[in-house]
């Protein structure tokens, strides 16, 4: 088994890269999706979030109001640290379960947005960083996700900088390119990962 840590800043296009890697044969462990699952209604994770931030972070039907919670934490490092302290251990435990269930010869790609920030690079055999110019990130967040520029900048500033991410990378994928070029580059990366996973084949 080869474990891969895939990361990149918000709006860098990491989700598209992970989708392509799955298309080529990877087993995906998606930290964002798991982070949503561990705060579903009725979970200990949601109870802990409500205890820390109050009932105001819930929707009328008792689900987590993500935009409201995001507006509270992304501009406040202390509150963000509290949220991460609740969610990250739960995500880590579930990620390890999913990795353990993968085939022994699999390339397991962990899609981890905060890999750099949390010093997680040593946990993986290979770290792949999806890299994009910050101006491109900002444009995508405002134009495609409907964020205000202020909210987008706050979320970008809450993450590691571009050079910090590149410093932990074994492989960098440039995503300031058309989709066809991105697909070609991801295919090259997949071929390299497959070689590392099966060096004798």
C-alpha cells in the first residue's frame, strides 16, 4: 500500500485532482467529507461543536449551519483552533479506519486540506500539492462558489501560504492550466504513484 497526502489551498482545484486520481484507480479518503459526517445530527462531534459555539450554529432542523460557523471561526484563530480540536481527532480516527479497509496493494489518497497546517506530511509516503496562484484561488472562490471577496480572503489567510505547502511537497501539480492539461499532468502523477506502489511490476 502507498499512502498519499493530497493537499492544496481552498479553490486550488484539489477536488478535481482527487476525482481524476480515483478515475485512474486510487482509493480516496476524503477528509472534508469525513469532517461533514462526524458532525451529522446525533453525533458526539455535533454535540461538542454546539457546546463550544452555542445553538446559533444550528439550522432550524438541527443540522450544522456551516456558513454561520465558518463566519465565526475563519477570521478568529482562537475559535478556529477550538473547532479543529473537536473535529480533527474524529476525522483522523475515521481516516485510519478507511485506510485499513483498503486493499493491501492500493494507492490510498488522503485528501487533506490542512495537511501542511497540521504538520501531517510525515504520515504519508508521498505528499502531492495542488498549486495555484492566489489570484486564481480568489477568482474561483468569488466567481464559482459565490463567496464575498472578504470571506474568500479570510479563508485563504487561515490556511498555510503557497510556499509553505510547496515546501512539504514531493510532487507539485500546477493547476493554473486548462482542464485537458491538468488531466495530462494528473495522469503522469498517477503513473508515478503506481510505480512507487508496485516497484517490481
